[in-house]
């Protein structure tokens, strides 16, 4: 069976996921597009899926009999309404992060899915599909004994001028927030934020770098440095310290060069290259499971947990050095 997919949001990631479905993955076909920018949608159709239909609204696309499953890759603030509409239509939906821009919004999606009684929502936390993180998780589970600490870093060479302090949580740390819950099979109970000296490449509305501490139910302390003006490259680091040893996330594969009395490895500068295979695997997983009418992988519950944790981290930014409690409701059985 070919899963007929409708794409809502035809900007950067909508285009990239369409390319994946049309040219890289198997079992899916993009048959519909919608975007507030109809010209952009038409251009994407002409480039990658000439037979696809253009819908004037995301709601009309979701309701169409031509569409079996939905990809939500529009601007973050619009995700909630489209995901809710897909659940109401009983169609599997892949939603790029964030699931919703407020914890309340994400909670509403969880409630709607629980009411529906079957999982339909997969959230785009692609790091769970990254080979390196999966190797680290296997090592952690088989070799390290109980995890005690995690040292991590999320560094970007530069960010746009409109990137401000809370975005370090909502747009950047959000990936670590989900990844470490999954990696450690744990939940967070508290957070605090420390701001070192601000780098000179930053501006008045962005305190950069920052160090976010997350403390888990089992007592693991995770320190993540976020540094989005690091200049030298896009660099994701993660080291887990366990009772029996220490394990580190593998570096992306690259050629080692000896030249001019130096031993060198290139460092990536663009995040798209860092997780390209993980994006392929996550979307193939969506297509494969959507064919059976359900989904796997990061759930609406995980999207909700990420939203609750993000809000607590932003509160911790606003109250530097204070420990902010993180309280979650009980997990519905659907997500066990
Ligand atoms: P983008 O290039 O700005 O594309 C977003 C598209 O959505 C634009 O074409 C925009 O049109 C359109 N749009 C805005 N409001 C809409 C509405 N009500 N209905 C339908 N379409 C609407 O942004 P992007 O970089 O692709 O990011 C899209 C989403 O993916 C964001 O939530 C982002 O956080 C997420 N993302 C995730 C990752 C990841 O690592 N997993 C990476 C990149 C992006 P206009 O341009 O006319 O406003």
C-alpha cells in the first residue's frame, strides 16, 4: 500500500521532508500541499510532486479523501490546530516540533488522542533515530551501570538577529530535553539556569552562552551548555558518566587529514547535515506505521513533556540560579 501524504507548510523543512518522501524513502507519496503562501506550495509541487493537489487551507487538506496521513511542517504556532484536526479525522499525523507552543495546547492534544483511543501523533524529535545516540543508549544500558551525570553541549556557529534568550530553550534545548528523557528512560523533577559571561558576538536580548541543569527523578544531573554564537561550527556533544564507566556520543564520520604539521577533522557548520540520516529514518518509520493506521516513536505525551519542561527552563532563566520544580501529571495508559 502507498500511503498518500498531505504536507501542510511548504517552507524549509516541508520541502526537505517532501524530497525525502518522493526521492529517498519507500511506501509513501505526497499527494497534497497547503500553505498560507500558496505560491510557495505551488513551487514545491512543481519541483517535487507535479500530480499533487493544492488546498487553500490545511483543514481542507486534512478532510480530503485523497489524504491518508498528514505532515505538519508549518510555522510552530499553527501546529496545534492541524494536529487536533488530524486526530478528529482519525488520520496519522507527523508534527514537526513543537507539538504546540504552550503546555496547555500540548495537553489538549494528549487528551484528544486519549479520547480517540489509539496513537495517531508522532512528534519530530529525530535524535531518537540517530545512530550515534542509539549506540550511546545501548552502551549505557549494557556497560555503564547506573547513570549518574550527563555533560552535554549544543553549539551553533551563529543565529539570526531575532533569536532571543528564551529561544535557547524553545528552539534549541528542546531537542536535548526530549533526547535525555528517552536516553535515560527517566523524567525531570527540577531545573536551574546559569549564565556565564555573555560572548561579545551576542546582543542585548540574548544571553549566550547559558548552562541549563536538569535533575531527573532517579537523581541524574544533566548539564547542557547552549552556545549559539560559538563561531567554529555546529557541534553536538554528550557524555554519560555511569557507575562503571563513561561513554561519549560518537562524532559524525569525517576524513582525518594530516597536513601542515596538523592532524585535522572537519566540523559541520549546518545542523541539516548532522542529522540527515536520522530525519530519513524517522520519516520512514512514520510512513511504515501510518500504512497500518497508527504511529510509533516520540508521542504526543513526549511533546507535552517537552513543553512542560521548556516552560520550567524559561522560568529558571528568568530567575537565574533558582531551582524550579517540574511537575508532570500521571501518564495516560495509552503512552505506556
Ligand atoms: P519556514 O521555512 O518558515 O516554513 C514554514 C512554512 O509554514 C512557511 O511557508 C509559512 O508561510 C507556512 N505557514 C505559516 N503559517 C501557516 C498556516 N497557518 N498554515 C499553513 N502554513 C503556514 O520554517 P521551517 O524552518 O520549515 O520550520 C517549520 C517547523 O519545523 C517549525 O515548527 C520548526 O521548529 C520545525 N523544524 C524542526 C526541525 C528539527 O530539527 N526537527 C528543523 C527545522 C524546523 P510564510 O512563509 O508565508 O509565513
